[in-house]
């Protein structure tokens, strides 16, 4: 009896009990669909995290003014002494490995162009900002040291601002007004997309930090040359943790933080923060993977149960085949093929359902998914292995029957 003959007999047997066969494959369908959804969403999430790390800028530290305490009570994040231009220069010159540094002084403001207006984030930055953030200019030119030194009224705009104020037009060279102060657009930023927190990074206008202090944000009463937060780019060979320690030590000295006092600033390694998110996603992936494996095991047990029932129902058929010279190996292969075919059919249905649900998640939740051919092949392989493992015992039981006992059974 050839393999094709065994396959033909198996398909005939499954078709004669079609509803039972379909219900039997549900466990396999759920398990395979879970695997597809898990891997598709997990790979998409990992790709999104990597994109966000690149959007933040590689090998970068961010320094924030933190909270201060008044009579033992915290006044909230950002209320401590602002960072200054002198702090920026000290970090640039005294921390080993620094290759670029920029402040970012933010303000939300209404921007007007003709009869159009848009409220957006206006950030005062230094000339190194685009280099530090790995954020090149798509059109026009970047801000330069001369713009910062002279407090020039020039601006770079993000894609969202361009879309809102210049629909279908090229904004280069045009004039906008920010808090009634005219600015000339000298460049357009490349598209960044959403940040790790879901904020639209393209909804922004960049202007020289000196212009921001003088015209838009205003000067702080306690720090006239405030720079907001600092973005610090490090050389790729630099140990980022060692640089962070050096930076914290330097700023504690400059800001006169006592040994027993809390720091009034924070230095954050954004790449580490994003990698922590990746680890959380990995933990969830393992959890969902275990759930998928359990579904496949439950489905395999269902396959074994139905195959044992099928062997019992077809005892006389098995005895007759053995009595007329049928080989035990042929009996074993036939029932094993039936189990594998059941699992493969469930796998095909599960793959179709999994891909459909994954793309539905991508559409409804705006979440990236990545379905690869390797994942589909792995899922089908897992389904086939489930059929072989859980179908072997019923097949072996059928092949080991005594022909006389089988023929006498009712």
C-alpha cells in the first residue's frame, strides 16, 4: 500500500465524519492562529521599538531639571533650577566622548500663516540639534551657529505643521508668525512619526534657542540663559553608562548638590528605556508562546482522542485487512496519515485566521505587524509534528491488533 493510497483512504475516512473532523481540529486552529498572531505582532512591535530608538538618536543621554523640595515637599518635575548655557558648555567640554550637544527649550504657541493658524510645539535649539537627534533636514537648510549667535528669526518646521499651514504648497522661504513674531521658514524636517509615548514628533517648529528665550518662551527669573533639557550625543566607542556617571558627578558639583541631598536633575538613557520596553514585550511574548503551546497540546490530545475512537469504530475493518494479508505497517501509516492530515487542515485554517486577525489588529489599533514566510512554515511544521506525536499511539494500537480478536468484536 503506497503513501498516496494511505492518503486517499485517510481523506475518505475524514470526509465520512466531516463535522467531527472539523470540531477535532479546533484546538489546532486556535494554537496555530495564536502562534501567527503572537509572532506577527511581536516582530512588528520589536521593529517599532527599534525605529523609535533610532528616532530618539543613538548613543544619546537626556538631562532634565528635576524637582526641588520646599519644607520637605516636592514641587514637581521641572521646578528645580533650570539648566543653563554654562551647564551645556561644561558637559560638552568635560565629559569624555561627547560629540554633540543641544538644549531644547519648549513652548506651546499658536502659529499663524495668512488666514490659517495652528497650535504646535515651538522648540528653541542649538546648532547641533539635528546631528544629536539624527534628524536631518529634508528640504532647505539647517539652523547654524550664526542663527543662534544673532538670535535670528528663522525656523524649521515639521511635516505636520507644513501640512496644516501650507496644504499643497512648498513652505520654504515663506513667513509665519509665532506669538505675533515673524519668522522665515528656512527648512523642512524629515518625517519622524510618533514618539515612544505616542506624541506626533512632526508637529513641531524649531527655532534658535536664543530667539526662543528672547521672543517666545521668555527668560527665567532664576536662570536668564536657560536651555530647557539637554540632548547629549556620545561617540559610539564611549561607554554610555560611564559617561552618564561622569555627567551626573559634574552636574552635582555645578549645581552644588550636597552628598546627602537628592539630585535636582535627571540623566536618562533613552535607549535603555526603550530596551526595557523591549524586554517587557519579550516577557509577554514568552507568556503568549506558552499559551499557544498549551493550545497545540490540547488540540493534540483532542486528535488522539478522536483517533482512538476511530480505531475502536473500525476494529472489524482493521481485523479484516490484517486477515487478508494486510501489513501492520500499512495500518500504522494509514492512521498516522489521518492524524497528520487533520492537524495540517487545522494548521491551514489557523494560519488563515491568524493572518486575518493580525492585519485586523494592525488596522484597528494602528499597530505594526510582520508576517513572514518562515513563521507560516514553522506553524505548519508545529501542526504536522503535533499530528505525528499524538497520532502515533492510536496508530500503533490499531497496527498491533490481533486479527481474530478484531473480527470477533462487535
